C-alpha cells in the first residue's frame, strides 16, 4: 500500500486531540475504533485527494473519542490503534 493511502486524513476544523475530555477508565482516556465504508467516511468529512483512487467497497477505520468526536480515518486497524496509543488514549474496537 502506498504511503499516502495509509495517512490519516483530517479536516481543518478537527479539535486538537490533546484538548478532548472524555470518559476515563482507571485513569485512562478511552477512544474507539470502528470499521466504516467509504460513504460513511465521506459523510464524516473525509476528503480523498484526487490522485488517490479508493474502491467503493474499501474498508476504512474511524478513530473516535469516547464522546463521539471523530479523531481520524485510516485504511487499516493497526494505524488507528497506533494513533490512539500515541495520543494517550486506550483504544477499544466497536463492531
């Protein structure tokens, strides 16, 4: 997979991750990872650069703060998990 396809795309109106408050479990901030389709990602504000072609049936992963705020969208679960951990969230999967 190309590097640019693995990046998390965020819009300019996203809150800073450090500024989010949410439920805390045993001293840790919670976030969740949810598998989504391309249409749902676009409804959340995903802007795909014109040079990247994604199939309509692509599986994407959204990382959300516990309050529902979308933190980012990526093309694989591992990068969503890593982004959560790097920003001091405890990631949970949602099915």
